[in-house]
């Protein structure tokens, strides 16, 4: 694994991906944030050694480097999911490459279904913790040069970054919630009984990503901050027919508010 990480990292450095301050992983329908990046260098995933290829509509499959919020950032415009058939090593490698490029923090976004009765479609939820119901991406041999065999997850989402995000949201009159994100494998949307179960065990929102990426990042002691855009509701009496297209459309509507928070957060690093 480490040899692949180094090979990919050196390739990207040779293309100008130098000393980024932060990394961002953008979820479904949230790729428009990249329009605010200046002096862009863009590479398709298919042209990056060892990278998987994103197969989901709404995930463009590009790595972008440039200036954002007065900082240098590298953005994954599209992520990888277990339901696409990728194994732990393939999902882990891009996050590890971001760390080896030099990022100080990892920012993540996703589109999620809300199971908290106080949520509405279009709300932004700052993730304070997660419940991972996917395979743990650290299963298998551990390379001690990358991280500890048994990483602590007591602060998976950085408390300091969460406080800053709430401050900036208040400053810009952006309504935000805090909550627990639950990761499932997908690709099916949840049944009403599953939504009910997830709420009972402590989830506020549910999706098909993010937790594995955060586990990988924390394995390397990389601070994480993540937000969910609530694109549909899994609340009894409010469940409607959900499609990937409807999720994308709702995410796009919320994107400007999410981008404002992310811009302020990265500028303040």
C-alpha cells in the first residue's frame, strides 16, 4: 500500500499538486464548489496511477488543485463507494494520498436522508459522530508506517473545527444542525423499517459514504470536518419516493450555503 501511495503522490506533485493546506471530498450533487477554485489544475481519476474510477452520476471523477479561501486545496470531485465494488485498499488509497500530499485537515460533504424528526429537506447537518455499518476499511494487515493498528475514534470529527463551523454559520445566518451520521452499504435507499431502526440506535441522518473515509483519515491522525446536506426524509409520515436524481437536485439547491461554510473554514486554517 505505501509504495502505491508514494507512487501516486509523486505523480501528482510532478503535475503541480504542491503543499495543499486542506483536502475536500465532495459528495453527490455538490461538485459546484469547484467553480470557486482559482488557478486550477485538473486531472481525471482515470489518468492518476492506482486511482479507482468513480462510476456514479453526480461524481465527475476529477482531482482538482488550486486556490480557495486564500489557501491551497486539493479536491476530490467524486468519491468511491463500496457498492461500486471497490475493496478497502481502493477506497483508502485516495484519502491516504491526500495526507501524503501534505494536507492538514480533511473536509467532507455528502447527501443524506434525514431521520431526525426536526430535520427538513435542504437542511445542513454538521456531523459530530458516526455509526459505521460498512466493512471497516482498516481490516487486513496494518502498515505501522502509515498508522496504528488500533486507532482511537473518540474524536472522529474535530471538536475545534465543529465550533468554528457553527460560528461561521451563525455569522452568515445559515441554519445548521448537529448530528450523528450513519453509513450503510447501499446502493438501495432505506426501507421505512430501516429508517426507524437507524433512528432508534442514534442516527440523525443516513447515507452511503463518509465514515470509511474518516476512519482512514483518523488512522493517519488527520483532523476531519464533515457536513451532510439533507436531501430526503426517512421520517414516518414524511417518506416519499426517492431517486438519485431527486437527491442530486436537492443537494444542488443547498450547495451555496455549504460552500460558504467551507470557504470560511478553509480561509481560517
